[in-house]
């Protein structure tokens, strides 16, 4: 892989990653917004209970919101994108991979095995 081709690939790939991170960032923003909404609802229900407005419906609703909040909190880490970095010596890594592939495919044992498979 030529250095110019690698630089073009790297530029395009990083551009693609930026768009993907933007989409992931939006999903994370919506997730956090939903978490804040649930925390506010839980707080309001707790205030209602403290003020004497206690009923089974309120307790059930509170339990439901708390369960949903726990689920959201548990899944937040999955929405945080993990950074992907490309090695600086990628062209040389690619070249070594190709050289290894060529050496393997031109090995006498591999050639003989392939020849035998064509004759059968």
C-alpha cells in the first residue's frame, strides 16, 4: 500500500468514524435525556409520597420507573463509543501481510496440494 493511498484511506476512514460517533453521540444524548426524565419523575413521586399522597398506584409507578432507570443506567456504557485508532505503520503492516500471503501461496507444498486438487 503506497503512502498516498494509505493517507487517503485513513482520511476517509476517520471521516466515516466522525459521522458514526456523531450518530452514537445523539443516541447517548437521548439516553441521558430519558434518564433525567425518569429521575425527575421518581423525585416527583417521592415528594408526593412524603406529602402524604400515598397509594398503591403511586408505589407501583415508582417501582416501574426505578426499574426502568436501573436498566438505562446499566446499558449506558454500551452506548459510549470505544475509540478506534489506526496504527501509524499500517502500510508496512499491510506489506508484511501481503509478503506472507505470497510466500504461503508460492510454497512448494501448497502448490503441490493445489495441483493434486485440480487433477482429482
